[in-house]
C-alpha cells in the first residue's frame, strides 16, 4: 500500500515528530504519516521553535525504514527537499528554490522546512535496525492572514500567496506523499545521483557568497553546487571546501 493510505490526522499535537517517534517504536507501516493542523511545541533544526498556529500550515512527519546504512540516511533530507519542491511546483509555487540542506525558499522567504531524525528500532518493519522520521512544515496561509512578529514576518511566505487557487491541506499532503514515496524508491535503487541532477535546476545558493557554520567552525566561499555525497561545495579563491552539515547564510 502507498504512503497516501497511511495518514494519521490530528487537529493539534505537541509535535508531529514526537508522535511519529512513538509510532515508529510500535512498528507502524512504512510511509505512515502523522499530519496535524497545529503543534503546541513544533520544532525545527537545532531545537528551534517552529511557528505552528492553527490552520497556518501543514505540519507532518513520515516514518520510513531504509535498508541503507545509517551513515547514508542523512541523504534523505535532500531527497525530501526535491520531492516537496516537485509537489509545490505543481501546486503553484513556480519560483520556489532549494536551499541546502533543508529549506525551500521563495526569494529570501521560507516556504517549507525539513527536519530529519534517525532512531534505532527493532521491529519487523525495520530491516536496517533503524527508522527515519522525516518532518516537514509547509506554510499555507499568507502573512497578511496571520499575526506574526516582525522577525517571522520578514522571513515568511505561504503557499496561498503563490497560487491563484489555494490548494487544500489534503491536496498538498497527497501530492507530497506521492513525490516522496517515488523519490525514496529512486534513491534506494539508484542512489543520490537523480536527486542531485534535479537539485542543480533549483539550487538557491549556486553562485552566491555564503558562510557556513559547521562543526569545523566558520567556512566562507562561493557556493558551487553539491558533491556526489550531497555535501555543499564552496570555492574560496583556488581552494575548494566541502561542508557536510551546518547552518548556511548568504552574505549580501
């Protein structure tokens, strides 16, 4: 059965990641998705709060059990980004771009954010001994429809602002899960190459001067795409630097 047939819908949860963690530990079907219209303790990367007001967006986490070794599953962040980008392009977000490693932007404003967690599980559904929780938050309502503080408002864009006929939450999650299931299947069979090929066409950072805050400290240079492992490449003069994780900021 497809991912679309295993959606568990909630009005409000503490966080879809927390609900998905419990579901994965119980051995739910691969592709099971926890979907909520609001979160009381939504979170983004590095423990940051995620704006999750009632009706403002789509907040979901999908549980998968990849056979690939644990040191490869971080690639699913890129696979998910491409899958959601494809879905959003079909839903009216024609100018959306992919910002490494886990955001979808329109201009300088965030439309969607992605969060991955890999956990150890021992169930019949987990051949590799681990589950991956793929969390994503998609802004739907326009900034004008919401009460936002100035910091959030300056960085916020909703899908309803980008489409002549704003799609329903059901239409969004159905298309996202179609693309996500197909993208994960391709990654399992062919590796990361198809994802990287698509990424090039929608890379928000390519050619930009950026600063990356990684475990090795601050790295600065001109973004020049991703390498075969999905790491960000920066060129500083004649030196090519590689960033495998961390925060990235465009320098204007």
